[in-house]
């Protein structure tokens, strides 16, 4: 019953209204901010160097929350359900979404304030309540953010880890849940400093390793790389033929799954990424916005695009790879072309999901502080750990539908705040 409701609601939301809204806002802020993407090299340099370790820690926390299952499983399901063209729309969401990420981080940091203990607090909920005077919308957004932390940031990742561990080792979901609760709890129960320190170490290592293996696969499939890119672009606008057993998608289907999965992985337009920067005193609105923009670039424009090209080029070269493979296993089929590649991918998937669980616990904590105060943080963290266990034993298709629905609910108020304050958002000098 719940799955049917969510599936129907998502078809109504994502097959038109949200696609137009998101792409329209992405393009609008790209034009208004005079192509802020051109500042990407400067944005990358902002977090470089030991003297800027706090800014890098904030960037790593933002990346930890986004570099999750969307980069691997999300791209896989997008191709399986929307055809190769879904990769193009996912990539386009990242490219133009950089400007929206800039806008939401700029306004969130510009409108932050100090609490009674002197700590900086910010985010779209504070923008609504303090700047726009719309406290009810601030409360609504904080509630959606808290719900998303249990769904998008928690259950989806936990379910994927459980499924991956079962495939690799035969471990039953309940045992996977217990192990995951222990390892996540070890980090998040020690507070925000422990979270940012952990992310600063894990995120660069896992991203570089995953990037290296993707490039190895593209080297193996070198004769099919350009045909794969052509197939992705052409399929984005025209109905595509079946590819290696994967049903071709129509224009609308490709756009629906590509944009939805793009939003899931880079969160541009969701209003979550700014939360990684609001507590850092050295994060001016412009610096935070540029760093947030660079996180979207690394997450979607680079890693998601590479994953998509790896899958499509592998299917072009070996069409039988997709036989008897579920929608979530296409990336694994492609990585099986490397000796030990499938095992590495499984480990990467667990590492990505683990980092996202850590990063999203931090985001959810900001919603709890806004709604209930800092004294409720430990209770929230214990509930979060409980949801990790539940996520390990839930149906993964149900989790994905729930994720898309929660994302849709968060996009609308976040975009509303950005448009209301659009004149306050300044492009970088």
C-alpha cells in the first residue's frame, strides 16, 4: 500500500512539475549569477592548503553526505529505468545545479546567527524564520530535513550496505544492521568535531580510489567510450533502443530518473549542503557558496558522469553483462570486467554509504537543534542509529521511492526561499 502510494505520488511529481521547476531554477541562477561555474578553479583552491583545514573539513562533510549510493546505485537504477539518456540529465543537473548550490549556501550563511552559547546556526529554516519572518515554513523545512535524515541519509544508505554485505559475504540483514549501528555510532556519538575529522580523512581517500578504478575501466573499454557518450546524449532527447537488455527510455522517462537521481546524489536545490558550512567562522557567504558549488561538481559532474559512461561503454562492449542483473547491479556488472573489481566496488559502496550516514547525521542534528534545542541531540542520534538498523531490513525499492518523495517535499520550500531572496544573492567577484 505504502509503496503504491509513493510510486504514484512520485510519478505525478517527477514526471513534469519538479523537472521543470528544478531545471528552470538551475538555469535561472546560472544566468543571474553570470555563469558562476566559471569560478570553479578558484573554488577548488579555497580548501587547499593546511592553513585552510577548517574549510576543507566543511567541504569534506558536505561531500560525505552526497558521495553515497547515488554515485553507484543511483546511476545504475537511473540507466536501468530511464535508459542511457538518464546519465545526460543527471550530469546536466550537476552542471547547472552548481549555481543553485551556490545560491542556497550563500543565503544560508549570510542569514546565520549566533545562539545563546555563541555557536553559529544557519540553514534554510533560519532563513525562513529570521529573515523572511515565516516561522511556520522554517519549522516545516526543519521537520522535512529531520525526516530526510532518517530516509535519504539513513535508510537508503543502510539498505544498500545490507544488500552489498549479503551479496559479498552472505551476511543476513539483521547482523549487517548491528555492525553498521556500532561503527556509525562510534563516530557520531562523539559529536560534530568527530564527524568533521572523520570525513576529512575518509572522503578524499575513497573518492580518489573510486575515480582511479573508473579510469581503469574506461581504459579497458576505450574503443566504446566515445560511442557510449554519443549514445547517452542521443538517448536523452529521443526514444532509445534497448541496450544490452536494458530497455530504452523515452525523453520524459530519461529526464525523470536522471534529474531525480542527480538531485539525490548532489542535493543541489534540496537545501542541505549549506549546513556543512554555517558553523565555520571563516566561511563567508561567498566562500561557503563556492565550496558548496565545488562539492556538486565533484559529486555529479565528475563521479556520476564517469560511473554512467563506465556502465554504458561496458554494455556496448559486452551486451550480455546486463542479463539476469537487477537495476541496482549494473555498476557491479561493469566492474566485474576488472580482476577483483566487483569486490572493490562492494567495498567502495559500503565506504560511500558509511560516509553518507555520518554526514547526514550532522545535517539531521541541525534540524533537531532548531526544533528542540541542543539538549535533544543524543536522543536524536540514538533514534538515527535505530533507523540504520531498520533500513538494513526494509525493502530497497520502497526506500528508493520514499527517498524521491522526501526529496520532492524539500525542494519546494527551499526553492521558494531562494526565489524570494534572489536579489540578495551576489555572484563572486
